[in-house]
């Protein structure tokens, strides 16, 4: 009887102990959960603080200048303050489409812009091929040398690039002097002071300057490819060329298409500095892209209001292209780029 009573007491004590342990476990889990939520909030707040400086810079340099669009609705003549300038409404926008001479000029400028951007997009795979070629170089010192020599031009300003071009390809430059000394030509070839093949010349200078820099992103993408894919291909007897065709290129295509879509969205943004330094009276017709035209109208012709109107339309069209490209990306790849 005493044995039965002792056994029952031990069972009850064990039940109480297990129940207490369960309660303690639930309280511990609640504490961990609450602590985890607090920790996640703190971590998210810290990450947000890291982003704040870049948000401030974006507002200062990307959104705050949009206030300048108001100049497109006034007849602004510096140094007269904007408050004292005449409000003309949509006069400058109407002038763009009603003036035949202005319309013809803008048509030629748009043709130059489309041609330059189109050629850049058609040759956008050059950095990808350059990255693959660099990756296949086995001699490390030679690979580093080639990568350095091809990347270095990116850090040279276009002013210095034009100085090099003038020293080499002007009528009195090194190349013409060499050809004349070899008696291959009698008259200097006008490489710079000519309007022939202007688009192609600008394309070649752009490729020379940006090829190595553009390949860096693809080299990083190549470094992220799973090496087991190459090992499995080698076991199956695939050559280096077959590995490039069936592994490297397919793995780089997502990166290439994202960069291609971003290039399409910036179709009207060719930049200005390259064309500004290479422009002259001979090639002005075919070298003047939209950004350079806005600069020449605003600063050269002292028509800041008209230049602002043109730039405003260009920005709106660029935003529209970005939304179109984003929609195409979502339809074709399943993911958007913005």
C-alpha cells in the first residue's frame, strides 16, 4: 500500500515538473521571439541609416535640379532674375514643331542620336567577348597586362583623348607624317577635319575607351560561375571552345540582357563630352547628338529656355523608354529591372 502511494506521488511530482518545464519552454520561446523581432528591427534601421546618405545625394543631384524645368515656361535672359522674366507658357515647345528650320535641325540631331545609340547597342557584346578572351588567358602576368592596358583608357578624360587623336591623326600628325615619309600619300588624309564616316569614328573611339572597363562586370560574373559545371564538362570530354559555348556564354547572358535593357532605356542619353571635344565646322552636321545640341543651344546661342524645353522632352521620353523596357523585361524574363 505504501509502495502504491509512493509511486502515485512520484508520478504526480513528475507531471508537475514536466508541466513546469513546458511553461518555462514557452516563456523562453516568447522571449526569443520578441528579442528576434527587436533584433530584426534594429538591423533594418541600421541598414536604412546606411542608405540615407545616398538618398540625400540622389535628391540633391537628381530630383532637386528638376526645379529648373520651370525655365522652359519663361523667356529667361540671364542675368535677369526669373521673377522678372516674361511668362510665355508653351511657346518654346510650339516653336520646336512649328518652325520648319528648327524641326529639320532637330530631325538631323535625332538621326545622329539614334545612329550613335544604335551602333553602341549593336556593339554592346564586345565587352562580353573581351571578358571571355581575358578569362581564357593562362599566363597570369599577360592577362593582368592586357586587362590594365584595356581598362586604363576609361580613366583618361575625353579632352586628353582628343589631344592624343590630334597628335596622331591631324593633317600634321604622326600618322600622316609616317605615310608621307614612306611615300604612300602625297596629301595629308583629313581624319579629324572631315565629315566622312563620323559615326563610325566616334564608335571606334568609344569602344577603345570603354572596352576594358565594360568587361570588368562580365569578368566578375565569370568568377561567379559554378566550377563544377566546367569539371563535369571536362569529364565528358568537352574542349575549351565547347565549354565557352555551352557554359560561359549561357551563364553570362542574363547579365548581358540586363545591361542591354538599361542601354535601351538610355537610348537618348549619348553623353556630351566625347562629341563636344571632337566637333568642328566640318563634322558638325553628323556629330551633334541631342545632349550636345542642348548644350550648344543653351550656352552657344544663349537660349537657355529653349534648351531647357528640349532637355525636358528628352527626359520624359527617356523615362517612357525605361518603363517600356521594364515591361518587356517582365514579360520576357519574368522579372523587372526597376
